[in-house]
C-alpha cells in the first residue's frame, strides 16, 4: 500500500492545525517513525558504489527557495537517523507562526531524504533499493492525479496528497537517494501546490 506523509503518525508536540485552511505540520520524527530500527537490526553503511553515503542535511534547501513558496517559513522539526540499509533525514518548515503578521496564508514544506545502501550480502545495490522504494511510493490508481515530472527523472511523480487533496506530494530519485516533497497550505489549490512542489524538488535536485 502506498504510504503518504499524512498517513504517518503525528507527533503531538508538532501537530499544528490552522483553522483557515487546515495546514498540518508533521514532525520529522513522525516522518521516519517505525523505521529507525528494523527486523534486520541497524542500518549498514554505504557501499563503495553508493553515490550518497548519507542523507543530505536540511541546509541544502536554500532560504531563497523556501521563501518563494512559503514566505517567512522557519524550520520546525528535523530528524536524522539510521534506517534499515539506509540513512534518513527529514525536515519540516512552516510559516504558521508568521503568516498572520505577514498577511499571507500559512504554508508548509516537508522533505524526507532516504539514502539507500547496498545490502550486506551485496545482492541489491543502493540504487536498486532506491528505485524499488520510489515505485512503492507511487499512487496505486489514477484518482490521485499522479503525473510524471520528466525534469526530475523518468520515474519521478507528483500527485494529490491523501492528507489534503489540495496539497501536492512528489517523489524522485538520484542514484541511491530518494527525495520526497510535500507542499500545502491554506487557500491553496492543487495546481498551485503542484507547481510549488515541483519548484522545491527542482531546487533540491540542483543542490544535491
């Protein structure tokens, strides 16, 4: 089953609901919940052929890029940790605290990075594992409005978030790294959310 940001458990301390539009901020811990340690134990390290030995830091997302889609947004949560045969980092920015003062609707940008590593047996490369993970993220039917994003790779997709039909979720891959972007906010229609998610993803792709 495809799992979306909105389907993961929300951390109480980071759940912020805004009446005018219902922006929901997911904690970084929730984004990686349940996968820090798996049935096979802690993550292995990156193999010599894995292009990304670690997940990028939140700082790769430029302030100018964030300001273009979420004015006055600040980093609300960040979580880095080991996954099973992978390393993860997740970041949540929101302008909820500043939107009223700035006179703009609140916006949220959420990004999860997963660097997949070649398994201990050497049977599955990090790039192969990342490709499999990206395929698992893809919506299972056309009702989600999934569409390809050629500029981000042949397997990149953007679709309606199941947590908020007017928000957009996007996933793409670079070698053994899977990048997942969520963008939404108050008074935002899906076409604009999709454009914002693509803009964020393209900026991230250029930075990494």
